[in-house]
């Protein structure tokens, strides 16, 4: 009996160890509060906002919160130092930790002892990471996720910010991140290698191409969309359609995935049906938003299969007479397609004038407004952790503190760039108003993101 118990304990230990090593990143659940802890790329907010927009439109009943706790310029040691004062007060139950771009260094790679300096920086980064990892493990209500940095583009044809060997140092950071994730049973998301592969592939055709940006470091809106896609892909969400409907005018409904269909009329000359999709398409933005980086989301669709992986709202109709047909939704003409096009399938997520796409656009704009307020709050935290903390004035917003930082701004561009926001953000009433506005915007989004039933008609063009 004793021997059987020993064998059982050993078996469970092996099983537990196997489970830890095999942990994957699950999709977020209703009520999840997800904090992204990182540097300026995280502070910019776009990849986190894209991930949230996907959930807002794809899972409208699943209310989650994405929390930005990025600060520009941070290395993991600084993230560790502000963990209790910046991360824990937000009460996340998931923390996605990402670092490596700043940890690996910059101009040091142009010095004679670059290899040794890089080695020292990587070692220091690992030491500080262990401290933060211990804090994360001590929080029983927090599930950590490890995410690599997006890449430093060392291969693009550009004379600016070229630091030979930086990518190699970042690989060393990634190696201990992966090992820690495996050891601790954390999910791991790789942004570095897939994005580097895109750079190398596209630069064979266009040497100055970059998925990041002209400075080799900060991705534009398109790069952030790819980052979001890679994260969502790690959650197993690639290939999940917005909706998919297949109708045969002779035999009726063949298939409806993530949608409900009620056919009203059908013939070889057209059909009409009530259509209710359980999700909305993902709206693609065509504006830039990152300083000195003109890249848009639309720009990267040619180099990353975002539409194929995450934005399929398919309508397939068979056995229509040859000819052209108007696709009508709620009495409005959307576009004219041939019968052959309907047989191949129409991706309605690419039709920006459908009512469901326009509904998604309104959500996108409200989410953008939320992000802009969030970025103001992050600028406030940037000043406190990058300047005031060293002056022993953390969260001191007195007139004396303002005068002191205003003097610093005269000689420090980074501080100066935050002063416009800090003039108002230092007042708690203003920050409280921003927080209230963020809450109101989020609540409004979850009020208007519910899909609606639409009348779809396919009308033969005479």
C-alpha cells in the first residue's frame, strides 16, 4: 500500500511538471483585467488597444479590461521598482511582461568593447528580471505571461540608429525569458522572431522595408497590428471567422458558423434572408499615429495575413443564374458581384459600407478616444517614475514640484515633451475626470458592440 502511494505521488509530480511545461496562453475570459507591463512600445498603447478592439468586436458579451502600464525608456529593473506602485494598484489578474529593447543597450554597440558591455547588460537584465519574477510568483491572484520584445530592425537599409550586434543581445534576453516561462509554467508569446522574419523576407524585395519604423525600434500602427495579431494567434484565435454563411438557392442553408440565418426567399434569380452574426468585423484604420512613423494598419496587410487569420465574414451562395447581383443589406446597396464571385465567397469584412462594419468603426473610434486619455495618464506616470522618484518626490504634485520639473524641462527634451500634459495632470481632479471618462467610454463601447440582425438581399441586376 505504501509503495502504491509513493508511485502515485511520483506520477502526479511528473504529470504536474509536464503540465507546467506545456502551458499555453488561453483566450481572455469575461472579467479578466490584463496589464501589459513594458516600455515605450507598450506605453504607445496601440497593440494593447488592438487586442482589446478584437475582443470588443469578436466577443461582445465578454467584458475584459486591457490596462497599459508601459513607461518609455524602461528596462526590467525599472519595471521591478515600480511594480508595487504602478501595477498592483490596477488590480490585474493577468500581467503580460515584455522587455529587452532598452535592456540590450544602444550606442554601446558602436564602442570598442561592445561585446563585453552587451554581456554585462544582459546579465544585469536577467538579475533584475529574477527579482520581478519573484514578485509575480508571490501574487497568487496574478497569472504572469512572458512576451518577447518586438525586434530591433538591424537589417533594413537605413543609416540611422544602426547598432550592430544589438539583435544578438536581444536574442540572449529572449533566451532567459523563454527559459523562465518554461520553468515557471508561464505562457510565452514570441513577437521577435515572426516580425524579424517579415523584415528579412520583405527586405529582399525592398531593402528599406521595415515592420518597425525608420528608427528601427518603434513600430508604427501597422507594426502594432501585427504584434496584436501574433498575441491573438498565441491564444489560438487565428482562423476563427467573424461569421461564415453558405447558402444553396436550390437546397437552402448549407452552413452557418457563428451566425444565425433565416431564409425568407430563394431562387436562382436571388434570395433574401435574416442574418445575425455573433460578432462584428475588425475595422482596419488607415491613419498613422506614431511619432515620425507614417506606417498605417492598412500598409501591413500586404505582408501579414491579418484578414485571412482574423477578419473573415464569409458569404457563399451557390446555384445563382449567371449574371451580376446587388448585395443589399437593410435596403442599402453595398456592392455588385457576379454569380461566380458569390460561389467563391464574399468576405463582407472587407466591405466598409456594411452596417456591421460601420458599427465596428464607431467602436474603434470610441476605443481610440479611450486610448488618448490613457496615454495622458501614462505621461503623468512617466514623469513621476523617470524624474520625481529620483528627487524623492514621487507623486508630489505641489507647486514646488512643478517648478522643479519645469526647470528640468529647459534642458531635457524628454521631460519637456510631457510638460503640456503634466500642467493639468498634476491636479487629482483632472486625473479623476480622465479616469471617469475612460470608464464611461468603455461602458458605452460595451453597450453598442452587440451585433444586430440584418436583412440581406441578393438581387439580380436586370
